[in-house]
């Protein structure tokens, strides 16, 4: 994949004369594995006519930000502002932006997409030839007072005036990821037995959005009892703590040895993908959502005859307009996933709470800019 956008980063190029340099702002800056700081950075400026400058109202922290801080995502360089989720108000738009104007309230998609390249035209925004997942990754992100959003017309969504902004922050990444990579790719159908391995924010969002299709059973597997309790409240029909119980045996006996129709992996480690391979029934779908850093064994010696489908996906955010309607009409309430709230300036404390999820009983944190 080419990331031409890199060439547009202010610290990578000579700023052409006539481009206004912004004043200062505060932002959460990555300084290599294990190191981050809330510090002054230049306020971003428009670099392309298709850009918008957004003043952040609310943002959050993602499990992927923790992966970056661990050093698992080496293309993130020292000095990068993290974050790929949020809502805000348009401060300024480039001359080619037609759908947004100063003062509009917007939802920021975690995927920036030009809408014009071959991959965008087939709805695969995650693999946009000029964008994709770049925010808080290859260009500066949303854990800041201001963010520059490339391809604003295709990467931002209008927010209805009365909408709950905290609910909408869950639409930047969590809900479309769970729905597209888990539920749609898993082809969840009415009456299905669905197992979701991993009850983090993504696994729980998968549990919520799978219920659009009225599956018969929703089995949740995790190692954190608090998260499994939350899963029960959100509609899980069976919960299994795989540290205390043999998840494979329990699921096979629960399904009378048939296995499940859909197994959704929402952790990102070999053991949990292999559990999905062991519990899948004939004709079933294994939908991988987790980000994997290690290779995983593919057990074709047992799977070859089972007529199963295995899917992988980077979230495209093509379902965002649909999910936005389900949230604003209150058919879906993603605020159930929010456990903690902080001022944006207290983001270091918010990271601590998010990192100690089991102890603090954290799911999603909301950061509000003053
Ligand atoms: N495909 C995509 O586009 C995409 C987008 C966003 C996030 N993700 C990935 O989705 C995954 C889930 O995200 P999240 O934010 O919910 O992460 P998270 O770390 O909050 O949740 C993972 C859950 O897995 C549980 N777990 C750990 N080891 C386990 C085991 N052996 N068995 C059962 N459960 C176990 C943890 O207790 C936790 O509840 C991550 O890998 C994340 O990077 C993928
Ligand atoms: Zn994310
Ligand atoms: Zn594109």
C-alpha cells in the first residue's frame, strides 16, 4: 500500500510560502515505545484543498493506541499525535470541500478515504490508495485540540444537532469494526449460534450489533469476569471464563457436538483464533477481527471437509451511515460501552485507567475538550 499522504506531513516537507502556520495547541504525542506526553504542538493547517480542520469536542482511546505504545506498530514515528476517533466542530475547510463548512458538527471516521480511487469505488475505504487508516498512525490524530482531516467530504459525517456526542464517538471505529469485520463477515443469521471470543469494547460491540439479526444464542468467551458480567447484561446467553473452564468442551457440549454457526475472534492472539477453528460447525463462518502480531496455525487437517469460510478485514467504515441512523433513532445505545470520563487535558490519567482495564473495570473512556 502506498501512503502518499506521508509526503504532506508538515514535519516532512518544506512548508510552501503562503501556507499559514497555525498557533499552538495541546496534544497527546507518542515518543517511541512506552513513552507519551501531553504537550504543545503547532495547531495544524490545511495542506490540501480537500482537507478540513476540526476542533475536537470529544475523543477516546482505542486498544490499537495501546498496541502502538507497546511498539507493535513500528511505522508510527516519534512525535506523532495519536488517536483515530472523535467528534468535533469544523474550524476551516479547503476550497474543494463541498459538503462541510465552518461551524458544522462532525463525526470523524477512523478511516480517511478519497472516494475516488479503485479501492474506494469498491467500498474498500480501508485500502484507499491515498488514505486508509492513517489518522494517529501515519498522520497526526485526534487526541488533540485540533486535527487536520484529509479528504473531508468522504471521511467526515454530519451529526444531527440533538445527537448524543458520546454515543457518536463509538461510531468512529468500535461499532463499524465490530459490525463489518465481525457480524457482516460472519454472516450472522436469525437462529444462528454465535460465539464471540473476546469481550473487550470490540467484542461487546459485536455482541450488540449481532442482535440486529436475532441469532438464537450468543456465547461470549473472555478471561475477565467483569467483562463477562457486562456481556450478560448486553444479551449474551452463555458466558465462559476460559481461564477457569475449558471453553472448547463447554461450547461443544452446549451445541450437542455440532459446533457454532459463527465464531468471531476479537482478541488477536493465536489461542483465541485456534479456539474459533475448534468450535466452528459444518458450513460455519469464522470472522477474524483481532489484530495479530504472531502467526497462527491453520488446521486444514480438520477444517478441509467442513465447508467453512474464514474472513479477515480491516474496517472500511462503509456501514457508518447505517449505524449512525440506528444510534440517532435510539435503536442502538453504544453509550453502554462508556465507563469513564475525563477532561482531554487529563488524557495521561485516562490512559492509565484504560491500560488497567481489569482493575478499573474500564471499557471505553470519553475525553472532553474544554
Ligand atoms: N480489524 C480491524 O479493523 C480492527 C479495528 C480495531 C481493533 N481491532 C482489534 O480488535 C481486537 C479487540 O479490540 P478491543 O479494543 O476490544 O481490545 P481489548 O484488548 O480491550 O479486548 C480484548 C479482550 O480479550 C480478552 N482476552 C485476552 N486474552 C484472552 C484469551 N486467551 N481468551 C479469551 N479472551 C481473552 C481480554 O480480557 C479483553 O477483554 C484487538 O486485537 C484490536 O487491535 C481490529
Ligand atoms: Zn481503533
Ligand atoms: Zn481512495
